[in-house]
C-alpha cells in the first residue's frame, strides 16, 4: 500500500520543506510560513504530494 506525505514549496521566497509531512501537519506549517513575515501568501505556496 502506498502512503502519501506532503512537502511545502513557496514560489515567492523559494522555501522548500526538508521533511515529508502528513497533510494536517503540512497545512499547519504552511500557515506558520505565511505568518513568518516574508511577504508570502497562501497563493504562493503549493503542497506537493509525495509517496512515502
């Protein structure tokens, strides 16, 4: 059985998460990145689905 995890990619600042995260944690980290004050918005960020 294939499991799925997510990585976060920001097109505004170039951030790429180093961990493969479950969907719930990835969404929480997405919001934390937006709140980080680099001018990034949720529209700049993609959750990329990867196999685990």
